[in-house]
């Protein structure tokens, strides 16, 4: 009986101290959200649309005349979310996925094409330790990988 009490005390102390642990700090380096280059708008537009469609990026609207594409990335996997933003689940929760919303604007001026990527991510976490299970959705900061991929596909 004495050993069981000691074991329970050690268990509760470990859980308590684990609850005091902080989430790892993710260092995000500065990144470009815009690029300008000399080129043909129609050719660059075709590259952009091909990149988005071959990489399963959900397009909300596409307007070539204005150069605007809106993104509606629902139901992104946990792997994609952690690759593209600094989402970390809180204590005793598991990352399940997330969403991305934003736009890509491409304009032409005097033979130069400028593309700008604006995207916001949200991560969703899940905990089965409550009844009913708990879901939490929180915004997260972009790591720049998505923006670099989109802008890199144009050059």
C-alpha cells in the first residue's frame, strides 16, 4: 500500500511539472512576400495557375484581368500546417490540421511583373482527454515556405 501511494505521488508530481513545461520556441526568419521581375504577364500567370493546380492549393476565385487569385485552403493536413506555419498544440493536445486563407496578386507595369502573396494560417488541435473531445483553432505565423514556393514558381 505504501508503494502504491508513493507511485501515485510521483505520477501526480510528474503530471504537474509536465504542465509547467513551455512549448518550444520556433524561430521564423524574415522572408519575402513579394517579387518583381522582368517578364511576360500571360506566361507568368500560366505558371502561377499551373503551380497552384499541381500542388493541390484550393483556389477560391481567379480573376486574370485584375491579377487576383484568392486562396481557400480548408482541411489542410497537420504536416502541411506545421511545415507552413509555427502552429504548436497546447499541452496534452495533438495537431490535427488547419486552414489557409489569403490571396495572390500579380500585376504588370512597364514590362515588369510583380507578384505578392498574402496568406494567413490557422492550426487546429485536438484533445481526447475531455468528454466531449476538445478542438482548438488558433492563428499561427507563416514560416515563409508557402510564399517562397509560390514566388519561386514564377521565375
